[in-house]
């Protein structure tokens, strides 16, 4: 892995947005689609702000872009303000010209009996789009990427998972209490993420410093799923000084 540390997350996010924009334009020139893997949560918000600015002020078009989000809470519909569908519309999709049919986010409302088929079809859609050109990631305090919690297999694919207690604690304030945080989610797997051609993980703030040290400097282990990124040849960790403060 290669790390880049910035003074602040805003400057860092602008750099990441510039990389994504360059990729979209490059693919556009070749007449091909640009397949983006996207994350939710607080980490990517400034990247999305900058992409929106590039669209509005610099004519960046998303008409050749296909998106696949990492995950969705199981049991939440797209109308639920806590759903990742809602988040993505509000933080990005409502403000750019991506075609609605090119947006993919796991559906949190699939019936239990249909989950397996649904997850297989999500994987197939990524594959038939040509695979992920770029995957944006955040990291949870458990070391999860997507919702691949400790214990996730390196070859795991899109599936229904149980959220770690720490992950539910971290989500509890936005859900007004841990009792309202879903217990399960549908997430792309570690194996799904690792075949992306390019991966950028964002880490901001002191609360991420310890897990980022374990991820970057620790042994590869399913106990810290993000350590599997060490095996990916084209991953960059973009950190602010606080998040990088525990690195040796
Ligand atoms: C979100 C996701 C999660 C988050 C992680 C960090 O789609 O897959 O892995 O990236 O929980 O969340 P924040 O950025 O809110 O600290």
C-alpha cells in the first residue's frame, strides 16, 4: 500500500475527486464507460462535494459513468433517510447527470429467500459492466471495508452480513439510539473489492488512527479485513495528519 498524508481532509478530498474526474474524462475520450465503486458515510462527503462542483462549474459529465455502491442496511427501503440509497441521492446523484439506470446500490428490502440470487446478480452486473475501474473506500473502527467485518473471508463476495457491535455503536447517533440500528447489511465482499483496478481508501480523524495503523502496518488477517488491501497492487490510503498520527 502507499500512503499519502494531507494537512486537511478538504484538500485531500479535492485531490481524490480530481483523480476520479480524470478517469471519467479519459474513459469518455476512449468512448468507454467508467465504472465507479462508491462508499457512503462521513469519509467521502467532501469528495462528492468536489465532484458536484466539477460537474456544475467545469462541465464534468457523468453520462458515461456506471456506479456500484458497496453496501446497504438490510431492512431499510430507499425512502428511509438513514438508508444508503437516500444518502447517495442527497450527497451526489441528485446533483449530477449520472443516468438513473446506471446507478446500482444493494437493495435492503429483498426478501430473505431471494437474497442469494440477488447478491449473485449484483456481482454479475459488476462483471458485465467490465469490473470496477475505481473503488472508493472508508474504513470502520473494526477494520471493515464495505461492511466486511472481522472474520470476513478474503474471497467473500456480495452477501448478507451481521454488523459488528462497534459498527452499530458508531451508527447509533444517526439512528437515535443503538436499538434502531439494523443488525444486518448487504455488502460487496472483500473479493469483490480486491479485483477493482484502482482502490483509494479515505481516513480522517484521530478515531481512525489506531485501526489505520493495524491496517497498514499489521499482519494480514481476517481479524482486520482492511489488511487484505496490502495484497492489492494499486491501493492508496489518503489520510489527514490526525488519522496518520499512529503510523510509525
Ligand atoms: C460505507 C461503508 C463503510 C464506511 C465506514 C466508515 O458505505 O462501506 O465501510 O466507509 O464505516 O464510515 P465513516 O466514513 O462514516 O467513518
